[in-house]
């Protein structure tokens, strides 16, 4: 009776060991093979498919080091990058971007170079965060997608790269808009204007660009004596641009009475932009693991780091492909207190200009200590009187009881 459990245990152990053995590679014998590099490459592809990424990278690195003249060298280099990309964690995606960029550098004429550029951009795109969080990966994804569209405009990845670029620029623009809105609500007009000017020019497809133009017109009408001067011409230009470029916006209707009040001409809307505004189609691009748009999805979206790109769309046209410089406003028109004309209000005083009786310390910081009242300046050649010793410190109550 006791032998039956032992037989069952032995069978179970045999099944487990045989199952484990099936997941192990047999020792490779490449001595008799005519294509050992091909065997190594095929084995690494199998490892990647079974998520044995470390083993696959070791095999591919062996191929690169042992067979430097192999025709599979580009595929092996690309396979290392793919293993990092499919692993998917943050550190692996960083390594994937590096490997894809190295592939483009070493094999610029390879047929898969556009694929490598697309994957380099996606290595950052998969780590996008909300606009109010770190935008490092968003900026890097923007640049890599711009390089894809600039260098490989006819590739099969160009259309998808353009949609993703619109989504990335929507995230970056939303982050800038929130900062500008923060300054606007606190009536810090100069800081708000600087952000709004840069935002309007850099991201023409931003979903809140019409509101940005309205806010910019409002800022140019404000007046803070000595710090911010109202400019009705710039305000009218912002309102006119709003009516012309965003004719279907609710802010365009608000801008028309403002233009009439300022005595400016109300422009006709751009017919091309008007037709585009009436047929806006948001970018159908879903982030990975992004919650749905229902009530439960919005609830979980509050705790998710994934950005919402449902409002991203090509409103004014294709996304800009060049990195534009940040536009800066001129310095504020205010004067320093006590400043007259164009001179400086800072006065420099040398040692010779000091009044008599002033002792200059040559110690730390170059502090100046005036002489005591009634104390005469020592004559030339006469030794200065030594300073009186400091008064003795009074002993505390415990020092009197315990002298040591």
C-alpha cells in the first residue's frame, strides 16, 4: 500500500523534470554546421518569442563577436534592440532606443532603417505621462517622430508617425497651456503673455489654441503702471487672428465685439480652415492600457499616469516638423527706483571716499566697522591702542555648584 504514493511521487517528479527540460536548449554543436551564424540567429528569435530576453541577447552578442563578417549582422543588431523593446520596462526601453539609434548609425542604407527610427520614437512614446507631470519622454518622442517624417516621409510608418506626433504635441501644448493659465489667473501678465505667444506659434493644432488667443488679447489690454503697458494694437491682432483661424470657436464670437470696441476691422474667416473646423476628426490613437471613456474609465484615469489624447486632431494642418525657438517678449517698461535717465542707480564707494574715523576690516566679506564715538584716529607712526579685553562671562548657577 505504501508503494503506490511513492510511484505517484516518482511519476510527478518525472513529469516536472521532463517539462522543464523541454524549455531548455540542447547544447549547440556548431562544428559540423555550414551556417552556424544562422543557427544562432534562429535560436535567438525563438528565445525572444518565449520572452527569454537575456538569453536571446547573449546569443546575438555571441553572433556579433564570433562572426563579424556574417550577412546576418544587421539582423542581429536589430534583434538586440527588439528584445529590449519587447521586454517593455522603463530601463529596457531606454536601452532599446540606444540600440535602434546605433542601428541607424551603422546601417544607414538598410531597408529596415525607417522601422528602427519608428521604434526609437515609440520607445519614448510608450512612456508618455500626463501634461502636469514630467514631459521629458514627450519631448524626446516629438523629436524622434519629427526625424521619422523628415528623413523617411515615404515609408510605411510615416502616416502612423504623423498621428502619434499630433498626439505628443497635444500633450506638450496642454502642459504649456496650464502654466500660462496659472499666470493668467494670478494676473501675472508678462509671464502669461510669454507662455501664450510661444504656445500659439509652436503648437498650431492644440485643442485650446482658440482660448489661448483670447487670453492673449485680454492680456494685451491690461495695464499695470510701471510694469506692463496695454497695447490695443496687439490685442486687436490677437482677436483678429482668433476670428480668422478659428471661425467655429465660441471664443471667435466673443472676439468680434472686442474688435468693434477697439475700432478694428473684423476679418473674414479663412475658408480652408473653416471647412477643416467643420470636419475635425480626432486622432484615433489609443494609449496602451488606457482606461475607457465611461464613468469607471474616467475614475480610474484619475489615478493613471497615461495622458488623455482624445482631443488631439490636425486642426490647422500637418504637425510642425522643426524645433522652434522659444519666443521671448521685450523687457518690461519699468525703471529702477532712484534711476534717472539712462544711468545706473548703483553707487561705488572706494576706501579713499570713506569719512575719517572709519576702520576697514580686512576680514571675511570686507565689512566696514565705524570707529567708536569720541575715539581719535591714531597719528602716523603711532601704535594704535589695544582694544580693551572683553568683560568676563558670569558663571551660571550650576557652574558655581560644580566648578569643573
